[in-house]
C-alpha cells in the first residue's frame, strides 16, 4: 500500500523528540548532586530546546509554502519514523528511579543515535525543500551529544574502578 506523510507531521515528530530530550536531561540533572554533571545535563537540555525551536520555525516556514508530502510505498517510512519517536518518548517513562548514572547515560546515547538516524532521514527525504546545511548542523550537534555522553560514561566507569 502506498501512503504518504507530510513534512508537517515529520517536523512535529522532531519537535516532540527534542522536547522529550530536553525534559529528560533536565529531570536527570535534578537527580544528581555532582555540579559538573548537573551543568552538563542542563546544557544538553538547553541545546535540545534550541533544536525544538528550529524545527518549529522550519515547520512554520514550510507550512506557509505548498504542502509537501513524501511518498512511502509500503508505509515503512512512516512506521519507522513513529517507532523512533516512540522509542525516544518511552525512554523517559522506562525509568524506575533506581537506575545508575551509567544506565541513564547508556540510554541517552541510544536515544541520541536514534535521533541522528531520524534527522538523516529527514535530510534525505526533504532534498531541495530544506537547507541541508541547517539540518546538518543539528545532526552535528546531536553527534556531539553522543561523543560527550560517551566520554562522560567512560570517565564515570574509570572513576568507579579506582
């Protein structure tokens, strides 16, 4: 079955992912007593808020132009995008309150990886309708989050081992 999904829907999903990421990092920051870790998590939350605002702006700009739909021959793209969003949304709800910081960081890294894949898909699907450099900058920042979270996770593992 051939279906399509609108760019508006895709950008709405991106906004939701960024909003949930910001909430996750803010709530995680509230759980730690380590001032450096707290500042780092708050800065990630602030970046996610900026990304959400960018997607909201692009969504508005594109809504003012002709509606753009992307063909999805077997509804695979729409299901894939929704699965990624659901995974990012559900990550926060999987917490039970007794996770170690290592577990939280590992989950955050997985979530950021899914986000990068999602945005690469947007970048590819949008083609000429979106400035590839703009979304590329967000992808670069998300990759930076992965790098920073990974370094933090390794540093914490090292400190615990000593």
